[in-house]
C-alpha cells in the first residue's frame, strides 16, 4: 500500500510538472479587429505592420517584430529596428492620425512589398466589420 501511495504521488507531481511546460504556439492566438459604424458600400482594408511576439502582463510591455515590407516605413518614422527586425521603441506615438495616414500611404506606394492582410466591402446596409487577425499592429484604410 505504501508503494502504491508513493507511486501515485510521483505520478501526480510528474503530471503537474509536464502541464507547466506545454508550449503555446503564437498561431493558436487569435484576435478580432472590429470597425463599428462602418459605412455602407465602403471597402475596408487592413495592413499588418508588425507581429506581436511577447506581452508581459505584469510589466504591461509588448515586443513587436516588423512585418514583411514595413521596415523602411518604421525607420523613416524615426523608429529604430534592430538586425532581427525587433522594433526598438519605448515611447508613444503623439500624432496617431498622421502616423496612420502615413502608414496607409506607404502601403499604397509599396504594393509590391506590402500586401493587404485582409479586405472586405460592406453591403448596402451599414454594419460593423469584423476581421479575424493574428495579434499584431495594424493600420486600416477605407474607400
């Protein structure tokens, strides 16, 4: 009976230890981008500018890697990108509307290197638009 209890205890400890080391793939994480009050007959296009690599809940810090084709945009905005495409920026963007407009213009001017992540056209009735997305940093354009 003693051996059975010891065996069971070891089995429980082993199961707990293994449950803590199961990796979580970034591909399993999903997010949604919702555009409220979308206008009828408008086309909405989203561009993924950066991939979310890590998020530290306690420190409330994010780590992003530049998405394909966007490195030149970030460096032109004065945002440093290291040799492994991590964005090295700890400030905040003070003029978000200008930054977004510049990002959309960059995407349009560089269609050969920057592709749309997703695009949809709203029908005849205005309705919210919802995109399934991977965690990251996006800009949105509309017609």
